[in-house]
C-alpha cells in the first residue's frame, strides 16, 4: 500500500539539535534553563509583545490566563463554540460556567452579532462574564475589531486562543496579541511543535511573572518550601524549549508551505460548484494551519463523512471540522447564542466541513493523490 498521507504531523528542521545538545552538554535538562528563557524572549519578539511564559500546553496557558483575570467558581465565561475542547476545559477547571458563542461565515470564528446578544442578556440578568475566550480557527483570525469593541464596552477582558494561528495576522498585527492575554500551542500537530507545550503572551509583565509563579507550584520566597496559594506544575522543560527555539527559526517557512498547500487545493477545486475552501477575511493573513473546505449537499452528492472514508481507503488522513462545543455531551445544558434566530453557522460548518491533509512534509505528488481521490468521488 502507498505511504499514508497525514493530516498534520511534526516537521523537524536542522536547528533543533543545537539547542537540545546545549541542554545536554550543560546538564540543564529540567527544570527551566537558558532554552526556556530564550524561547520566551524569541517568541515574544516574533509576535511583538512585551513578554511570554513558556508552559506545558496551550490548555495550561488558558487556565493561567483565566486565573489571572480573576475567573472563579460560579463565574461565567463566554467562549467560541467552534473549537477544540481544550479552549473550554479550563473554564471547568476554574469551576466556572461556559456560555458558547456561535460562528459567522466570513471567518468561521466568533460571531459579533451573537456575542452582542449574549452580553445584552447577561447585563439584564445582572451577571456579566469574567472573560471572553476568542478562538482563531485553523489559522484564521476572528473579527477582532468588532469583538474587542463589544467586550471593551462592558469592561470584560479577552483571552485570545491563538493555538492554531501562530504566524497569522489581523490588519498587520500578529495573532495572539489582541487580548489581555494570548495563548499558543506547540502540540505535535501544530504549525511548529515542541512535542507538547504552550505559551502565554501579554504586554503585562507583572501578570506574566505571576503566571510563572503559579506555574511552578506557587512556591513562596523562602529557604524552605513554603506555599500560600494553590500552584500548578505547568512550566516547560529546558529540552522541550530547545525544540521550540529551533522550530521558531523555520516558522515563516512553514507558514509559506501551509499556504502553498492551501493554494494548490483551491486551484484544483476552483471549478467545482458546491465545494468551497475556507475564506480569508480581507485585511487578514492566515497561516492556513489546516486546509479546510465545505461541501454543499444540494450540489455535491457525497457527504463529508463518506468522502473522509474514501480518503481513508486510499490511506489518506482527513477529519471533520470541529464538533461545536455546545453539542458536546460534556457541555449539555450550557447556554448557547446562535449567529441569528434562524441560523446556527457552527452546526452547518460541522455538518459540511472537511479538514484536508496539510502536512508540510507532504510532496506535491502526494497532494495530487489527495486531489485525485476527491475529484473522483464528488
């Protein structure tokens, strides 16, 4: 059988080993170390913020961000519904209640219209959210101007979940830098990886210092081990950070490769009525982490799930669009605000969407294999 084509797998460069070797030669494996400091500084410089804190996962970064903005038990947090569950699990860690906000068609991200209604209702009830988590899906930035204006009018802080959008930008400003805190993920399938890890970024240096304190078990300043508040084992190791430093050196190259993959799909499918690639909002630049498309059932005979099966039979990995969180059993009964009274955009995207192989190690010939299977079956 031909070699399996993967959705998105780690892609190492020639740069990681020098940082890992340095960690071994200095016997500074963990905890922390020069690679952690360097990775924080270099990523902060790349996205043009004052600072960054390297942690064990993007999920940990979100949890710390919610902690820092004061989310506590029984509080409310608004969150994009069309996303991976890691965006919302930290709300539950805090003992808070998620309220899910629908998508809109231009970006597939949080709908300003739905967010405005959610805030209006919250104000009437006398209980505003403690935070809003805005997700940038598949590398595409949300409509930040509109969303931030709504949140600012109520004085509610934003946590920008940029786990999938490192290297993307909105109106010339780097993704992950719009909220009070931004988070990135370096999971194995992301555009750059540390095998597992994340980063919390902010212009608030004092808050980042607090995050580092909390992430290292909240150990007080004392000769003995003393702890006054609950802490977490959330910091990144020096070896893992070394991988991240090497990966960061090729980030722009990976973005170019991801965009080239998307463009090849878009060109191949441009004449297919009923097949639409994910849009890129004017004034934004998407890293195209995953190339995604939707199929209109009235135009395309095969369903997304059946097409995924056909691809799998050809040893090609493809996935559905994220299942909206308001449909997940874990969040049954949670409040949800749709894009409009008559339209739930996130559910339509889930029903119609497919994530295509977007692996930067994939050759043009392998991508042609993917395209041929799709064209043969639609």
